[in-house]
């Protein structure tokens, strides 16, 4: 390799810095496509330039962002019904490991997605990781950017903290095609935890549980809570996760008498042995504070 570096007149350190920048750009590009899809669903005729100022992506200027959107079919066409067309060529994807899979216990399948949350005209980002068996949110993060280090990494590290590394051996982590889920940093972490990466292959419906969870957390909790700053968003997201896990009965979770149960109740009723229970990532004072508010 040293001979190669000399041949192209580049230092080894410069080469790896360039490689790292390229990987970050690819990670961001993959997630931007999915994020623009979500924004256009809510705002069908929002222009690429307007979306740029909403997202404010790092390492991508306005003109480059507009060209990127146009290249991937996001130009708003006048007097025609807008249809999203996405070119996924060159995007890394893992096989869909949960198709037709029967989920029988916790830590078998985790599903995850990233969505946006707008405060005073500025976009922030929410990453959620949910256990598909009992619909419990086991990892989450709020961030100012789409960087892997601020989205999927802290959310998965929270899963590791609450569940324990041993419990995640062979766990499937299923997501859409966002760059944060196939970045080298995220793959290093899932590899260290011995988890299996899985992704949607044809349709976002293959990650419908995570998509619905996004809507529930935003519409049923965050919008009513009304955070007005990023710090408030982080606080209210933590509160929303606790309420969802412990206080909200889920229609898909029922006991033998058909009574609806919360995710935590369902897990407890099935005598699942967690290394750390769902309260482990909430300080005791916070837990008591929220219980008193119900």
C-alpha cells in the first residue's frame, strides 16, 4: 500500500481522511432520500430549496442538495400529480430477515426508523428502536443532525445498556435503507453485539411497525407536549417513551381475558427474563415524577 500511496502522491493519513469523508457523505445521502420522502408526504409541493433550509444538511450546500434531489426525482412538477421516484442504485442493503418470521420473544427482532420533528421552522431528528415482540421502545435519541454518531449509534447504545450485550446475541435489527443503518460505525457496533442486520427490500411497508411508532410518538405525545427548544424535545421524548412503554395499552397486546396491555405489562406477563428491566434507563426520580403526573 505504501508503494500505491507514493505512486498517486498522497499521504496515508490523507487517504484515510478522504475515505472517511466519503463514507460520511454516502451515509447522509442515503438518509436524505428517506427523509425527503417523509417531508414530501406531509408537504407534497414543498420545493427542494425549501426542504434544504428545513433540513440544513451538513457537508452539502444548497445547490448540491437541489441537484441531488432533482437527480433522484424530487422535482415538483406543475399541474401534475407528484409521484416519488427513488433511484436506489449503489445503496448498500442487507437482506430482509424478518419476512414471514414468527416473533416469539423479546430481543428476537428490533425495528428502527428515523423521523423528523419541527420546532419553530427548524428540523430535529428522532431515532426510535422498538422490540417487535412486545412493542416496547428500548432505544431512542433526539439529534440536531443526521450524523450516525447522533442518531442510530446512541439509540443502539441505549439498547445495549438496558438489555445487556449478551441478550442481543443473534438479535435481528431491521430498518429501512437509511445510511445511518449501514454506515461502518453502525455496522461495527452491531457486529460487536453479534446482531444481524436486516433491511426493507421493496417497500417501506416492510418496516411499517417502526413507521407507525414514529406517528404515535409525534402525534400522541410530542405535539401535545409542545417542546419549543431542542433541550425540551430531548426531555419530552424521554417522557413520551416512558408513557408509551408503561401507560399506553396497545391493541395488539392482550392477556388471556383479551384485556389490552402496555408493552411492559405484556413483557412481564410472559415472564421474559430481561437482564435490565425497562425502567433501567430512567433515573428513579424521573420515574416517580412521571408516575405522579398520570
